C-alpha cells in the first residue's frame, strides 16, 4: 500500500517528512519550488499512520506540521480474468 503526501508552500522552500515513530527526516521531492511530495510505500492495509513534515525557506525560517489522520484502505481486490 502507498500514501501520497503532498503540500504547497507560499514561497520557495525545502520540505522533509518522517513517520512520527522515526527519528530522521527525509527530503521530499520538489516540483516548481512550491509543490512538495512524497509517496510512502510498504504500508500495511487498514492502518493509520502519522507523519511529521518540516519546511524551511531560503532564510531558514522553519515551519512544522503533523498529519493526524492518514489511513490506508483495506487490501485491494484483484479480479481474475
């Protein structure tokens, strides 16, 4: 299972994410300097996850946020031919 984390900043910034249970932040992919994204993979179906997100602009002003209700859906079904 995967979850797409995506955010837009109001000025050029570098954004990072981590699962709240982890200690190290990882840089998000930046598109056009204002849009930032990451696809979290290897997630367990029907499970809630919490992510911390941190962004810093070019003057090193830092903003942080925590997602609170990111949840995967149940196991995807596969239809036979």
